[in-house]
């Protein structure tokens, strides 16, 4: 072992000793004896102790005894363009604030070690309980920084798209790869510090070339695009249709009237539904593509699916978890074709309660591929659609009745429904935005949500009570402290949110129902959501607070989510009696890491999808510079007001553009009031604005009062 490695290991051992709750302050020779450090190496031990004291990780008393230093933690650094940042600390609800002078050479995305230097800090818009100082970067996370290249005489520099990198990256002439000014590039940082230096690893194209904008986001989030050759070879060997041999031993459900209900553009159809009546009860069938039949554990396909974790949907393209031969082919429940499925058949009583169920391997055939628009037209009694879909109309109407019962039960127990407006972004063949419009949910989309949630709950409950290794979708109760902060805030708007030692979902449901249709609904709904914990995957069944469900998993989308594929394997091994002690031990060993990785890849895909949406909205509004729109104030800060347009685009009117008065910000009521005129800007107030600027790189839209 090298001297450097030896000292690094010794440093970690000393830190572990100092953090041990049983440790009492000791002198160096006592520490040396405890760690079996030879006398010849005690000089190095003393140097390590001095280094730890210098970093705040240890303290030394007047009589030479060493103790644990200030509170230390590990986490991920989130940079800010103004130089300061935050650390999302492992296992803690609240971020630590890192002032610019305490950032060191850490950059956005690095894993870091921090020490607490101050309790509590009140920023302009937010209060932080902990102020920290970064003392070490434990893992760099900047393999690719995407930005615009600008050439100069000695090479050039890259201006990062993500302004959380609060610096430009100098590129020597020998490392430019021939890039020219205005091209989007990937740069790797090779030297950190006040003036980072890097090298260009990939030229993506000119900033105005079609598709380069979305490709830039793909590279920035390190999203895998092309499948490795061995994965494509395995996918190519997948059969194009189901054979008679594959159907043997499965429940034959091809005689049931079966439909899929999805968006018009969907190509990976992984769930189908049926509804029949047996012995006076409705039997709801949720049939999910049996992807695990084709994707074997630890095969090239499976390893790549683990790596990707989820499919990613970016405006005009999908980055699938599985190759198209599977996701759009044999695993897609296409109309008129036999398909292998894993079916959850649930018998419902007159209240919509599941009184019996069966999970089985099946073979199905979809009779009609329906869209949400078609099904909603049936519910609206459109005569043309009723005639066109006459053979499935009775079942669809019965499904609506069953879904109403299921939803009513879920709402009665306190399920929370956040109804935020979603956007539909339409692009032309060159990838340019044609329109941005709200994407409305309707009763047809809700129906499928209701059925999928019920199947997920039913499967999770069965396997929880069997105490077998499993992956659950968990949404833990909110932190009481966070809810108390929210309660104090909403009181400024005249609402009462009761918070005791435990937060009940029914209380939040009641509060959100009072917001419906009110001007402050968008703001307070978003604040409520941010006050709750994020849903994640876990091997413990911890319940789902938002759905008010004790048991929940993701069973219904194995084409695009790895946890669903993972639990399908477990379910099938159980059905075939193959869950031996060896296999149980195997799953107990691998599932914690699989759950954590799936949570990480889900966050990554969500962030990338949000970035593309904001970027395309800014692009669209750039084509409308100078035009006026009626909007609604959706947020108020000390530096301006946010205005949301009917098409879901949100932009800012800066304080400097509110002319004719000096405006004072009231954080309690989130309002701006003019000192001279008394004019007030507050949440929900209508405001006519003109588009003043829009920037794709910063993903921002600026308005001025019309």
C-alpha cells in the first residue's frame, strides 16, 4: 500500500474514532495505541490530527486531548450563479447554506464533506437552519459541462448553460478539438480552482442547429442515448410474435373484451383493462405487459435497463429504457396481437372495495386501442364516437362507474390530488416550437389512474403480508416542522392548517379543497407540495402519504420503469414456487441498491424533462417579443412578480420595471405595495404584460407591464 493510501485510510479511521459516541478525548499516544500505530509512524499521526483541526473536523484542548470537531456531514453541493450554494445533506430534510467564501473549489453536483459553522441564517427569501463550510470534495461530478464555446487567441472558453456553474471554463488551444465560436460543446474540467481549466470532449453543433438544444440537455444530465451493441443484438433476437409454446400454462384471457386507453401519440402500451360481471360482482382486470419474460435478469438488456432506470420524455423524443424492438414491439400491447401479460384480476363489491383478487401470468389480445380523447367523447355522449365504438361503449360506461367508486373511497380516506396545469408543447419537423398550450386532465385520464393505483395497492398489500423481498413506492409523512412552517405561512392568507404531533393527509386534503378556484391556489398548492417529502423507492413498505395508502408499489409500467420490471420477476418466481431461500437472500442483497438507483434516475429524468420544457417555452415566447397577453400573478418576491399566462408560460416582471413608485415587499403576505400610490401587487391579481425578453439558455422569460 502506498504512503498516500495508507495515510488516507488512517485519516478515515481517526475520523471514525472521533465520531464514535463512546469516544472520550485522548492524547495522540493514546490514539496511536488504540489504532495500533507503530512508534515510527506517530509523526504522521500527529500531522493528520493537526490537519483535521485545521479543517474543523477535530479540536484539541489545552492539555493536548483531541475531540470531535464541529458537526460534519456529507452531501451533494448545489451551486448558484452568484457564487454561494447549498448542500443537500444525506439523510437530512433541510439543506445547508454555503456562503461564497466557504465553497472552496467545489462545483455544482460534487459530493462534498461540510462542517457546521453557524446555526441559522435568514436569507432574502428563505431561512436556513444551518450554515456550513465545505472542507473536502469527495467525488467530482463534472464529466461533462455543456455550454457555448467562444474562441480567442489562446484557445477559448466555455460559458456553461447551467449557471449553477458560476464560472467560465478556460480551454487551451490544444484542447479545443477545432470548435468555433457559437458551437455547443461538452467540456471536461481538468483543473479546479478560481480559474477552472478544461478540454472539449464533444462538439454538439451550432447553437441554432435543429435538435442541438435538446441534445445539450441530454448531455448535461448524462442521459444514455445509444444502446450498446450487445444490447441491440439481444433485442434483435427477441421474437416478433407470441408462440403457442410461450402461451402454454398461462391463463388465456383472449376472450375478454380488452382495451388500452392512452394518449394519441403513445407507442409503448404497457397496460390494458377489462371489466366483466361474475356472480353479481364486477371483476376489474388490469393487464400489464410481461416484460420480464423477454428481459432476463443480469442479461445485457437488464444491465442497461438498470443503468437507465426509466424512459425519459423530452418534447419531440423519447429516450427509452428498452430498445424499440421491445418497447414498441413485442412488449407493447398492440391492438389485435397476442401478448404475454401479468394480470391482476380484482373482484369489487358495490362500494368499489376489492374483496378478492388473483395475480396470474396470462395471454391477452387487445380488441381496441383507444385514446383519452375518444373515451372522453364517449362520456360526453358524442353521437359519432358512440356509433364508432358501439361494441365497447357499455364496458366504458361501466368502467366510469367503477372508477367513480374507487376514487370516492380513496378521497374518503384522505388522498391528496394536486391538479397542477400541465403543458403540451408542439414542435415542427425542425424541432421548433409551433405552440404551447395547457394539457387538460379529463375523466378518461382519471379513470386509468384510478385503475392503475388500485392494482398497485393490491399487489403491494399481498407481497407485504408475505414478507418477501420487494420494491415499494413510498411517500413518507411530512416532517412536522415543515408543516408548522407551512401552517404559519398560509395563515397570512386567512387559512387554518391544523398541525399536531402527526400530520394527517385528510387535513391537507381539506385545506387544498378550500383553495380550489381561489387566486392563491397555484402558489399555496406548490408550497404545500414542496413542504412534503419526495416519493421514492424502498424495500420497506412505509406507505404512501399522498395517496393515503398503507401499501403501494409500481407494478403497472415495466416498459418504462425499472422497479416495475424488478417486482414482476419476484412475482413470477413466487407464482412458480421458485423463491427459494437462496433467491430470497439474492433479492435481499440487491434490492436496496436497485431501489436507491431507481430513485436517482427518476430524479434525473424529471429534472431533464423540466429543463427542456422551460427551454422550449422560452424559445416560443422569443418569437412573440413585443406582444401583449393577459396573465395572473403567480408569485411575488422582493425583486419582482411572476406572471403566468393561460398557456402555462410563466415569466417575471422585475421590480425595476414597475415604474412610477417605490415598491416595498411584505414577505408575510407576499405582496408589493407602492409607498406613494398604495398600489399593491399580490397573488392571483390579473395583470396585462408585454413580452420583453426570452432566453433559451437561462430558460427565462421577462415581461413588462403592458
